[in-house]
């Protein structure tokens, strides 16, 4: 049996190539939009991809099933409850598909989405998609009411735990994804290990599970609806090449260089989301509007292409182009942590905490304001004193830079803390415990 796992570390998404090396047939499961990686692997392993299996209609990344169908004539299989607008071969519960001699058994496991399926491969491992993760379970609120989704997910998890303990589990997501809150960075586990340690499997009855899992604190990316529409709609073809543009013109500029480079010099009004930092595509998706004309500002060609791949993965398919050598006359002055302590003592700045509420509850700087970075473009400067510089702070610096760039584009004197953040803060902090928290 041929088995390969592919992980997009930026999005926390996993996909799979499974097949029979002897017969030369293989399936790809939950492919990313960048399908070149699977084609290269299949060629290296001497197999031909003959089918795409989708566990469900993905909400966090654009699928590559359209490219496989349009460019290579590969059929796509998904459960009919997905109601796709493209030609497909329906999956049925307990159906057996074969890639050569390798049997793939379909398990209908609704919860995350009503059409969700898991795939038992060769009765030795299971691809759980967005149902059972390593250390966690999927969020139930992306397709239906959270309580309805949680009820379906409970029963699906119970069904998966009836598989033999020795079966390996390969999930559709690992840490870094917004589809779960406490998943592990580990890329696989076993049914037995999850039965022993996964909190999501510890609930004795469905109501107890619903009460806990239906409360979802992880933010829903604004790209979700668009990505679902793309994945359920007509096949999405290959992207147009990303080319240099001679001038920026009327465009939103996304500076994908490191935060320090952006601070030294950038295009006036540019938003800074470094492609070298974690969760680039997800964070950019919170800031950008897919309807606007977007030009990338990168340090070199490779950086621009990496950023384009990430943006396309979350639905930004039509990018205007990129620049590397541009008149970057605007700048910002980062603030060091020890300097911030002095500035707070004399009251010359206001501190804006741009982390999520759950992080802030663990400890924040007294007197600081709070707006998560992902909401700043929408909320603007409401509540800020524009007569004082605003110092943005997060845990480690990346979100502070994003937030400062959004504020600067709105005309605010914003200065990020780039080297560290609340995790390194030596001054006083205040924690906040919400009712019902343990």
C-alpha cells in the first residue's frame, strides 16, 4: 500500500495520497488548490491518480478537486448531502472503493458538516477529516446550528471509537487550523490513544457533549462563506500567473515582507502580513476584502509567489500582481518592551492589546485597550485617542505589526512592539476570569 501525508503548516490542513504501487492506481483525499505536490509525488511513486475523495465541502481552504477534474479528467467523489454544483460520483455509507487492491471504506460521519465522511483504508487506518483530531474534535458551527452540529458530531465520534484501538488515525487538520481549539501538532495518533486522552471523547452522554462543544470561541474567518461557495460551485480552474506590475495604481497593497522590513520602509497605506510568519493566509484573510484589487509588496520573486499560493488557498484567486522595487517612503517606529514601560509611566502613549479575548483573559496590561487585530479594519479607530501614539502589542509581535499597519493606513500614529509581547512583559498584568470558567 502506498500512503503519503501532505501538511500545509500555514493553514494546518492535511491531505493524503493512497494507492497500490503494484497496480499503479491512487486516490487523493482532500487535495489543496496547489495540486502540483500530488502530481509530483504520484510520478515519483509510479502511480496515477484516478479519483479525488472529499471528506466534505471545506470552509478553510480552496480544494484542488476542480483542477484535477479540469486538467486531468479525474472524477470527484463526495457525499450527496453536500449538494455540489459540479459533476461528482456520490459516496454512500459503508461503500467500498478500491485503488488497485487497496480498499477504502466510507463512513458517513456528519457533525462538522452534514455531508462529512471518514475513510477507513485497508482496515488498518482511518482518515478522519474534520471529525476526530489529535487531542480534539472539530467545531460544529460552520454549516448548521452549533447545537445541531454538535449532536451529529457526538454520534460520529462514538462510531469512530468503535474501530479497533490499533487503527492509526490521520486527521484533516493539525494545530494551526481554526477548525478546532485544542488540537495537537502531532500528525497522527491511534483510536486507542484518543480514547484514553482526547477530552472530546470523555463525555458520557450527548447533552453533556453538546453543552460543551457548541460553545465555539475560535473566530470564524470572513473567507469561510466564499471558500465554501468556491468548493461547492463549478470547478475552479488553475490560477492565472502572478506577474510583476509596473506600478501599484489604485490598489490595496499587502506587504508580505518581515515586520522589521516593513517598519524600515513601506508603501503608504500598505498592510503588513509577513508570509514568513505563522498563519499567513488566515491572518491575511481577516484583513483583506476579496473584491478589492490587491498588489503584493515582496522582498523578492520567491516571497511573492509563496504569498500568492497562500492567498489563493483561502480564496483570493485574482491577484493584480506584485512589486519588489518600489518607492517605500513611509515608515514606523517599533517600541521595545522596556521603552513601553517608561512611556506608560509618563502617560504619553495608549496601549492597544490586539490578541483574542481568551488570551487577554489570561493577563493584560492595566489600562490597555482591547481590539483583536482581525477587527481593526472593520472597527477603525473607534475608542482611540488620536492625539496620542498607539502602541500595539500581542504575544510575540506579528499581530502587533499587522494591527499597526492597519491603523497607520487609517492615519493613526501606530507603533508596534515587534520583539516579544505579553509573553515577555515584566510589568504588572491583570487577569480576568469569566463566570463559569474553571
